C-alpha cells in the first residue's frame, strides 16, 4: 500500500513538472489574431509558417517564431496588393512563392514583398474565379468554374474544355500531378481525368470504372502510386492504378463503412494507407487502411473539441500536428498524445494553454 501511494505521488509530481501538451487547440477570431472564422484552405512553408486563406479577410500567415512578435500577419485589400479578400486555394512552390486563387481577382503570386495577379485582363486566364490550381515547376494548371482547364507553360497559354478537347466537364474542382508528368483532374460533371502530354486523355466515370459518381471534389495521391478520390455525394474511392473497369477500385461510403456522410470536402494523405478526410456535416475522419491498421476514427463536435462538423481543409505540419480548417468556426490543431513543441512552435503550445 505504501508503494502504491509512493508511485501515485511520484506520477503526480511528474505531471506537475512535465505537464502533457494538450491534444487540441482552437483558434478563432475571438481568441487569436485569426481574422476570419471561415477557412477556405491552408498550406505550410519550408520554415513552418502556416498560410491561411479566408472567406472575407484575405490571407493570414501564422508564424509563432516571428522576432517582431507578430504571430498573426494579415494581408487584405486594405493593407496589401491582394486583389480579392476571398481566397479559394493556396499552394507554395519550390522557391517559396505563395500562390493563391481568388474568387474575383484571378491567380496571385506573392514572394514576400511583391504581388502579381494573373487575370482575364493581363493573361490567358479565361475566368477570374479560380476554383482550383496546381503550380508544377514552370507549368501552371488552373481549374475554372465553367471555363475548363487553363494551362500556362513557357509563356504560352492553352485552354482545354469540352468543345476543343476530351475534357468531360468545364468545371474543375481539383488538380494533382505525379512526377512522370501526368495530371489528374477532378470535374463536376465528367468524372476523373488522366491527362498526359501529346493530348493523351483518359476519363474514368460511372460507365467505365469503379468510381462511385462523376462529381469529383478531391484528389489525393500516395507515394506508392495509389490515389484517393472524394465525391460530392457518394463517399470515398481508392484506386490502386491497375486493372480495367471496376478492378483496382475500392469504395467507402456510409453504408459499408463508418464514414459518416457521403460528401467529401478535403483529403490529406499522412502516410501510405493513412488519410484524413473532411466530411461535409460529418466532421473529420481518419482512415488507416493498412493491413492490421487501426481502421476508422471519427471526430465530431459531439465526441471531440472539433468546433463544428464542416471541415474545409486539413494540413499536417512537419511535427505531425494536424491543422484543421472549418467553414464557420476557425481552426483546430490536433495531435494524438499531445501537440508537439519545438523551438519553432513553442508559442503554439504556450498560447494554447491561455486560449483553449
């Protein structure tokens, strides 16, 4: 009995001296410098900064190691060269330029000092509403809302749509690429498109593959060649890249898995076989499909601190912390067992103890 009391006392002291980091932090416009609770997209740069695209307040940079103490830096139409406060997508290229799509201002590049916008007035862009895009070396691929796919390479602009190519739909929701130069394109009406150079097109749809519907919202590629495809109403599909017809396809939906709802809003691969899924009205799902893996874990506003069940995006920083953007309630940061602290993000943990 004395031994048990002693062990408990020692554990109690360890808990005081070395407190466990919290598993969840919530950032919103009321407890932080986040300018808007409506999060559209996020990306991380090479130094660990988190770039956040919002619905009404432009772009926000989170840098908890900023020497000036400016952890949250806001860029909007009133204080910068950003042409529109509604940011749709963000990507950071190999030279650390911040690229982002907007609702009315076209495609924008920010190098930390200068702002350059590519729009219908000064480029081959067919629309100023950038629904999706991919910066792939010297090539830019821009998905529009009703005007097809725009490609810029070597200073030349090309337009691919249903009238001049084998594109099966003119609204492009997502674009992804693999090192061999193949681009994968998710369309609203025509399914999934595989596009290679020399006009090589292959369309995967309900009539010729195992894809569960023709409205593709998200594409996430794995390092082993596998691919995850999110749909608007019929859940999640995995394609292993082999076989014809329905071979090589596995579909997960609310009828054959714990996936809470069929509308997929975001997909993020953590490692081969493990993916994080933002589900419209269904919260956040983690799926470990590896043999002997942990399977499904569902996070909602009822069983976790997740502030709402509308998840817009998920990114994973270099320390394994998951940054979860929501449609109306800001950002949740989560890591199993406690958010990891380092010299770069000590401020993240210390701030969480004050605000969460």
